[in-house]
């Protein structure tokens, strides 16, 4: 798990397992916009791109998930 940033674009969490990438962005405010997710997805072609919180999966739902299931 790590963080990705390139110039003004960023993604909160990148999960990697066996060369498979999952991008996670966590939003708690009113705005769910994030150009970094789009740039990361276009550049690295992750298996999944998930928004957690505002505009995406509820935080409580996400915290109940098994992280390994994200790669299925």
C-alpha cells in the first residue's frame, strides 16, 4: 500500500498485489471531485478505482470489506 502523486494530481491509497493495482480515494467533504484518480487510471490501468466516502462507497461499508476481496 502506498500513496501516489504527480504534480498536482494525487491518489490517497494504491494497493498492489501480484502486479494488480487498486486505487482508493477517500473523501469526507462535500466535493467528490478528484482529477488524480482519472490521471492515475489512464496512466497505470488499475483493476479498480474506488471512491470511499462522499459520492462513493460509504465509509462504514468500506471498513467492513475484506481487502483481499478488492482484487477478485
